[in-house]
């Protein structure tokens, strides 16, 4: 990274590394996907309104309200190579109730957006009165077949690191320029709503 930034002074190496780490985190937030192949956890939580009796009755009448509906697909926020576990849990509880693949849930890793759904075998009343969180553990991220970060994203991180190094100090500058946008345009995803990774 020091060669790319153009600084040969050893004293600048910790500064450049810290800027590169910041640029990496910023780029992950900017494209809306984690970089590199790694273990990820998606947590979806229901609001208090969804646990009320009125909401439950409304669900029974038309069955199309939230992520915990049986037989509705939940799209994962980034590419997923495999799914390790799916759990249901309640607020304030440390206990994770593991679901069984095939009988409680199934998944689709072959579509453009990988996804998970709960099956009809879960007793729907227990689903609405007992559980408040859905947790999906999976392996994914943005990476090439060998597990490395794609070169356009790597170059964008290097360009951003160099710009932050050159423009450090009191002068305010616009970090995101057209080159950064173009390099990342094929990798940007929409904002994740109702879940976090």
C-alpha cells in the first residue's frame, strides 16, 4: 500500500495502514456488502406492533406481513456460498432454537439473490407468540473464486487511501469522485432494511 500511495518513509506506514482500514470499512458501507469470503450472521427482528394480537389476527386473514411468514422468501443481503444454521429466538433470551433444514426451512442459493424461507411445518401460533428474531448464519461476501477481493474494489480502496493520505489535514475535500463511483458501480447493493450483518 505504501508503494501505491507513493510514500517511502517508514514513519508513514502506520498512518497509511489505518487509512487503508478506514477506506475498506467505508467501501463496505458504500456498496452495502461485506468484502471477502467470511462467516456472516443476518439478524432480523420484529417490532412490538407485530407481536400484538391485532397484528396476529390481521396476519391470519391475509398472511403477507413480515419476514416470519411461512413460505415467504427472505433475500440475503449479499452473495451466499452456503448456509450453516437458521435460528429463532426471543428478546432477552440467550437460547437459540435451531431449525432443521427440509422440515423447518429451505433455501435457494442458485437464484440471482440467494434466499431462505420458513416452511409450513412450524406451528404458526408459536411462531407469532414465542419468537421475535430470525438469525441466519452463512458464508458469503463479495469475492472472486479464489476468495480474494475483486480487483475493481481493491483499486477503489487503494485510490481512496491515497486520496485520504494526500488530503489529510484541515483542508476539506470530497473523497468520493467519479472514478471511485465507476469502479464500484457493479457491486453496489440497496440498503438493508430490517436486518443487520
